[in-house]
C-alpha cells in the first residue's frame, strides 16, 4: 500500500491481481488498483504496463465506485486490452 498526501487529504493506494499479460507483441503486466481518499470516495481501476523501446508504457483506468467504475469498466478493459505498442 502507498500513502500519498493529496493537499490536506491522505490517499491510500493498493494493488492486487498482478499477472503477466501480452501487450501486443510485448510482455507486460496487468493489475487491479484501489484508492481510498480520506473523507472522499473509494476508487477502483485496472492498469497495464510494458516496456517498449526503453520507455515504460502505462495504460490505466481509475474511477469512483460504484457510479463511474461500474458504468465504464467494461469499455475501459476493451480499450486497454486492445492496445498495441
């Protein structure tokens, strides 16, 4: 878990379900994210990372639960899943 100070608000970020995943023709990783802002909403998301030509490439989706996350996660997974480096 990572704790970040966001202005006067504290944010705790954690991840799970980390596993290897193809990013086009490249190896990469895929994992889930959770973030909790003190006195704020909970956020959930997914991220995909790979290294291409010496650069770290990251695609992620992070949204407030339940309203936006539930509404857009399927679309976000389709976009992230179809990305090619």
